[in-house]
C-alpha cells in the first residue's frame, strides 16, 4: 500500500487541442484525499466536476472523452497518464474549453510541470487492485489480456502493428514506475499514418496537429524522438485510460494493436471484477464503516435502517454501501407475501441513507441531519428479492449552501435495479 498524493502547488499551461485546434487554458490544483482527478469546465456556468472514472467515459474516436451532463472534456489521456505514471491521485483540473492542449504531442511537458510543482503525500491510503483472474478483450485485430501477477506492480507489454508501407511493427515490455514512465514513455508523441492524413483532416481531426507534435508514419520528413515511439505512445495512452479504474492496478497486461475503445472496455471489466471483490469482502477499506459506525452517523434504527455496511467512501464525492436483503425483513410480511419483493420506495430509502452518510462527512454539516427534499428521475428496473445483496452507490452532483443533490444507483449481481436523483436540505438536529 502507498499513501495518496497530490501536487504541492498549482500548475498552469495552455495551447491548442490536437483535434479541435481551440486554444484553452488549464489550471491544475492540489485536491484533498479521496477527491480523485476531476475536470471542471470554467467556460460553462455552474459546470459540475467531471470525475476521471470509467463511469463518465463516453465513446469518441481517437481520443478519451469524459462527459457529465452537457459538460465534456476531450483528450484527457495524456494528463491521466502523468497521474498514473507519477502516482498522483488527487487533482482538480480547471479547463477553459472542451479539449486539453496537445502541447508537444506527448506527456513530457505536463510531467515536468508536475515534478517542478512538487508531489506530496497525503494522510490516506491509495486504492489498490490486485487482479486475481485473467481478463480478455478483443475487437477485430485488437486484443488486450490482463493477467494476475505475484509482485505488487504493473507490467505493460505492447505489440504494435502498423498497416503502412515502409513502417515496421514494434514491441516493448515495461515495468511501470515513476522513473520508467519519465524515461521510457512520457516523451513519446502522438502519431498517425501518412495514408490517412487527408481523410482525417476531412473528418475534422487534427486541427491542432503539427509536424512538431505529431509523428506521421510513412512520411520521410517525420523524425522519431526514440526507438518505437508509436509503441511507447500507445503504452502511454493505455496508462492514461487505466487511470479511469480509480485504483493502482497490479497485473501484467499484454496489448496487441489496442486503442482507446478496447482500453475502456478492459477498464470496465476490471471495474466489474474489483467491485465483485469488494462485495465479497476481499478488499478492505480504512474508510469503510460497519453498521455500528453507520448508526453513529444516522438516526435510523431497526426496522428502518437500510444500510448494513459502507464499503467505500471517496472524499465527499462517492460512497458505496451494501444492504443484505433477508426474508426476515418485516415488510415482507405484508408486501406480496407469496412472492416477496423489496418495495421500490425502500430501495430509494437505502440510497437516501447512504447519501446522508456521504453528505454528513463534511465538517460544516456536523450536528445536522440530511433531510430528503425531492426525488427525481426515478427508475425501478428490476426486482429485489430475499437473498439478494443490494449494492447502493451514491455520487454527489452538487453541494451548495444547505442543499445537496446526489445521484443514486442500486445494483444486484451486476444488474442495475433502481436509480434516482435525490435532493437534500441540511437542518439542525
């Protein structure tokens, strides 16, 4: 285990996006433990923070896009690769437009800025996921295999196949560390094939691309900075996309001609596996709360306490809790006793109680109660029956003054059974 880390001071940079060509300003700020990396669009009034997790990933060709509501940010993979490579966990990134600057086409400039600002440890442990079984992703000729390892480390192996005359395939294997990231991957620039330049330009890609920030494979005027620069850049992209897991990954990954789409699918499957381990109690959290600790925070008692355990709390942003649904629940005596179903309103109550735990962690809410004010966008998607374990996830959408808004989701065995947006007001006990 290692401590979470953030920057000692803020860093700033600006420039055009590789695809949009739009010049934007970026300010990267230190953030408290448990925040994770989040992006805020300063050009959109009241824009919500967009967490850099797979939950907010949306499909976009040739780049990694994060989106929350109407706010989106593109080409985040290079900055996230720096966070993975240098083990920086908590940051708030303010950006004045829709795409991060391409800079020199690599992660080198951002990595050097992070090192100049200084990286400091925080009083919380970083999340770690030790893969326990093989995971395989395939899309056409692109494949990704994640294998368990005995050592507490991430090893990347990339096999590049470039369909361009005169361009040889490449191979590289690397044990990831801050030193190896800086020396072997951070300087590798983005690239494209000479045969696809015209089609990409017609499709609106690469408006900010230049000969300095983009390697054109098959073009004799393009000079590489290092051997197998395209393979190294692909590995750097993979590191950035793996950051969306929200945990240090200990595994051996073998990638063949993979890109952002297959990377994202691997992260989704890794997330599913990590969540199953959490539910099975194989991962412990210092931030987890047992039922006695939950009762110290909430006024609810039997038979109306709907959370048995909180297994994860990420700052003030996200919490995950469990409700073990037993046939002995008193409501089953009168709610379809011949075919018992957990009432949907009680599923929403479980969300509300977990949200209360999350909101009441803020110091300014000490001595207050989180009182449910409104419920919106309710969807009951599936039955919850005795023997089920209801996994409840809540995420803060907005906190302003005495009100807070939270999105809640209920999951049983990987299947979403309910969701809603809950609004609370904080009142004195």
